[in-house]
C-alpha cells in the first residue's frame, strides 16, 4: 500500500505563513513514508512472519529508521483511540463510548463511506432533510430571503428561516453564513448556539466552525447587537463596522477586536485569511472543503498559532502550506483520512 504524499509537495506560491516556532529534528520524509507503509501493511491482516522479520531488519538499518518506526507505531496506536467532534467533523485522540478499530479507520474508509452509508456521506443528507437550507462539502449557497435580505451559506452549513408579521428570525444550525439585511420595520435576529445577533441595517458574518464550540461574529457594514442567550448583559454589546467578537460555548463574550472586513468576506471568494488564529480553527475551516476526516495526533497541536492566506478550494495544497511553515507533518493515510502530527 503506497502512502500518497505527493500532494503535500505542492508549490505554495500565493500563500504566506508566519512561523511561530522552528520544527524539531525528525526522520527524512522518505524514511517516514516507508515506516508508515510498513505499519499499515503489517496490520492489514495479511502480513506473514517473513514480513515482520523484514520490518525488523528495515528498522535496524539506522537510528533514523528506528525513530521513524517508533513514530509510525505511535501514530497507529493513536488511531485506535479516536473520537469524532460532532460540530466540526474533525477527529481527535481520546476514547469514545464506541471503540474504533485501526484497520477500519486506516484501511477501510471506502467501506465506511459506501457500504455503511458513511459519516462522510450521511451528514449532508441528514442536514438537507432537516433544514430549510443546507450545503455540502465545498459548496456555498447564495440565498434571497422573502424580505429582500441576502444570505450566503458556507460549506457544510445549515440554516432555518422563521419570518412572521412581528420579526424576521434565522437559526444558523451549524457552519457559517454571511448576511446582508434589507431595511424593514421588523427586527432581524440570527440565533446560533448560545448567541443572538440582531442586525441594525447591516452586513455581518456569523462563524460557528470552531471545533471548541465558540462563535465568531464580524461586522462588515454598519452595526449589530450581540447578546448571550444564557444571560449576562441584557442588552449585550454593539459591534461596529470592522469589529469582531467571540462568544464561547458557555455564552461568555470576549471583548470586541478590530478586524478588516475583507477578512470576513474572504471565504466567499474561496480564500481563508488567518491572523494569529489557532491551528485547530484553521483546519476546521479547511475541513469543510476537504473530503474525509482530518485527524490531529495531539490536542497540543491545535493551539499552534497561524497567520496565513489559504485557498479553500485546494485544501490539500493549503494543508501542505501549513506544514511548510509550522512544526507539523501532514500525512494522507487513506483517501478519507489525513493525519496532522508533530514534525
């Protein structure tokens, strides 16, 4: 079985990265690739005793081979204790109530997607059936509402609309949406998680992609009023054009920060702009344009800080750009599983 790594040698012109720390010493890439091939082969259920002896001979060739073998074995061990985040679709180390076999994850993703109806395939279908509007992987959707307002849904997003004579209400159930609100005597309120966002003749972005369950609201024109559905300041806070605020999963609101409106608009042109963002958040944004699961080998890696411009339409090349500027390694384990580990 060959590990497809050529995708991660794509030229990264058009990207820029700010490296936060220097990568540590690691085995040569081709040796690490060979180690991964050995581990997958040995645990495929078809390996002979001769294969195991050949593997031991291979790893004794040098200290670098031994290091690569130990790393590959550790990654294989991690793969047996994965849990999937229901909000982001990302997979992280850690036991869940239902065990996941390594062979199923690393060599059986096609069967998972086709024969088992598949997590990758099923989520968009379930969203479509249960929501007024929904998008699939790498799909964006412009929507014209009855009042003349305009909405653009990002990939893997879902939204319900509830208009009445008294109010215009929208529920962003997951993902990300950009709103341009038409003038109307009725209030326009977006509900998402534990936050309520009320438009004041405005254009704004609501981003619920973060894997930790936090929510980002950014204003690109005029102002919005943001408040927590769990209490706190009854009137919430008012965000002006060029400001962004983060609301945590528990409803706690951070202080507004300045953000160029172009950053909030970039995804509609297929680009993602990160300014000192957590790697976990960046990967969550790319995951909505990437077929399959993206796995972190360690929660620690999600905290790496990233400043970059990435192409959402080419998520594999964007992951390669991240690997070129951060102390991480990106490995495509199968067509449906990509692993991010420490370099």
